[in-house]
C-alpha cells in the first residue's frame, strides 16, 4: 500500500514571507487611513459637520486652522515691527 505523508507545517521561509506580507498590508492600511484623515483636516469645520464627521475631527480641523491663522498673524507683526525698528 502506497501512502504519502502529509506535512502539517510550512517551511520557515514561507512563514516569514507570510508575516512580512501581513506587515506590509497593515502598514498600507494605516497609511491610507492617515492620508484620509489628513485630507479631511484640510476641510473647514462647516463642511466636516455637514458630512457627519466626528466631533474630534471637527475640533482638530478648527484648531489647525486657528493655529495657522495665528502663525500668519505673528509673522506679519514680526515683519512689520522689524521694518520700522531700524528706520
């Protein structure tokens, strides 16, 4: 009677390749989600509320917009003050 033996394990290189493949897939999913969040943060608060975005996303977008506005104003004030100082 001829019987074959069935191996119930995979060689180490196949297991390593499977782990690496899974790591790449997870990294890609996280990166895609991060890009989507970054794109949503570029929208204004009203638009985010209209599309039903979570409150934390609306507040983060508002905070970033206010911070950018403050930085622009600070740069303008520093530039204007520096120009008049040495006249």
